[in-house]
C-alpha cells in the first residue's frame, strides 16, 4: 500500500527554485502530514547529487543531468540544472526513462 | 577439487555468461559487479583501485537508503557522456555504463534477471554447491507462495496496459496451461509471471513490468 504523498496521488511533480524553495507543486505536497516527506525529497536530491558528482569524477562521466531512484512501489526522479535540483517527479509506477524525461516538463502535478 | 573451488569455478563461469549476455545488448559500454563494497569483476577502463573506490562509494549510497528502510532496486543517472545504470539485488550491485541511445528498459530487465541467476550461495555441501540457483531456492530457502497473491500482483501490473477482464483471462490461461497448484515455489512464481507478461506486445513496457514483478517477489 502506498504511503505518504503517494497515498493521495499516483504522480506528483515539484518545481524548485535556486534556493530549493518549492515554486510549483500539487496541493497534496503542502498537506501538513506530507511536508516532512517533501523536505526529505528535496534533501535527497542534493544528497544523491553529491554521490553522482563523485561517480562523475571517478568514471569521467561529465556533469549529471538527472537521476531516477526506483524502489518497491515508488520511483523518484530528480533533474539538475545550474543551481542543483530544479525538478522532482515522484510516481507509484515505475516508468521508462523516456517517460521520466517528459514528466519533468509536464504542466501541473 | 574442493567444494569451495568448485563453487568459485561455477561462479566464474556464470559471471562470464552474464557479461557476454549483457554486452549483446546495444549500448552497454562498461560494467562493474560488486558484492557489498567489494568489486568482484569489472571491465571499465580504469584501475582496479579506482573501481574499488567507486564500489565503496556506491555501496555507501545504497547502504544509506537501507539505513532508512528504503530498498533501492535501481538507480539510473544520466551524465553528459554516459548513463550509469545501477541494479541492486541483496548485497549485489551491477553497474553498467550505457550510451544515451541504449534501451535502458531492455538492459534493466536483462541485467536484473541475470543478476538473479548469480546467487552467491554459501557452500553447505557438495550437493548444494552443484545445484543451480533456481533449484536451490526451492529447497526450503523460501516459503511457498500463494498462487492467488501472484495472480493479484500480475493483475495489478497488467491493468496498466490491458483491461481488468482481459488481464484476468491471460492469467487464467497461463495458470491452466502450466497446471500449477495453489502454492508455488519462487521458481514457479517467477515462471508464471514471465509467461503472463510475455503477452504484453510493447517491448519497453513488457521489460519494465517484468523487472517490477521480479523485484516484487523479493518484497
């Protein structure tokens, strides 16, 4: 059974500003019981970016542009711009990379 | 030959087959297999020490998720030059360098399935060491699985691509054809799932749902 934000929605998209403030997100993200999870996702976006930058250095991969973390019943995707993460997409369904990429730019939640 | 040496030889043989299979997929440019933080085998164009450093950092990342009770199956990251696909199963991590044109869904499915074939079995006896992984799992390592639970899982996955009633018919057809009982071994559950999901015509979707099903057996 889905927990947290995914208990209320199958898919949500967060747009972040340069200071990691939420510029745009569906209402479910702002519910009191979901705000901690939203903050955790924003922290996670920076946390995993540090590892990606290490991997990039070790394996000469170039700058990271996005990452998807897939778990049972949950897939979290982060897109990175000049100021770090600027998009977060959270879904119950495990999506292909093509769908993840298009989801970053979809309007609404 | 001692059981340990036999087991090691069998593991080496399986690893060779796995990497051959993976490199038959277009776009696979490099690979690294590790258990925990230890790199077992790699063919990246970097020193062993650098790859050990990579393996240690990757394991640290995965462990940090596990520390908050999050079981990561897969991490896929796009970089300027390559994509890095990391598949996790237990303590095993398979990292693949892919070109951007690679079919990540197909490679994920293949990599996950092949990773499941390499179970680092403890050597309990010469007979146990000689058994293939799938058969060993039927020897009391995993409790029987209710067929109804597998059917429910498959029904949920199929509902994303076909109607409910059609999905149920597909499942019922395969259950009848295979003649499985009310309780399944893990091998039977996996076999049933793969046979049902083979009906999905869209290859990319089929690969994704197959990976998800195989992982869900472990959950």
